[in-house]
C-alpha cells in the first residue's frame, strides 16, 4: 500500500505519550498512530470478526461433536436474537 505523509500538531504532553506508548509496544510513532486510526475506523475489529466467523464455519462440526448438537443449536439461536 502506498504511503502518504500526514502532518499533525499536538501538545508536547500528547507527543511524549505517543512516543512512550510506541516505544513500549516496540513500534515507531508512525506505526502506533496508524494502528490507532485503524482501530478507531474499525478495520481491526471487522478483520477479527470475519476471521472468527470463518473459523466457526470451518470447525462447527468439531464444536457440535465436542459439546453436542443441542449446544450448537442454542448458540445459533442466541446469535439470531441479537
């Protein structure tokens, strides 16, 4: 993916907090800010939910075998009520 430069102005306290958190996570400040924006935009959450749904589809029979068909049906019904 192509990168573009974005300049922002923040107070020194915010800048220092960003530097500190990025260092704690072992990433650059640029990467840290990029991750925050992606999280805020919901990209990470959507990716997780899609992966979890794919996992459940793939292993539904294993769960049904382990926990019983009644338990699997209860889970499907609860999902439909949301």
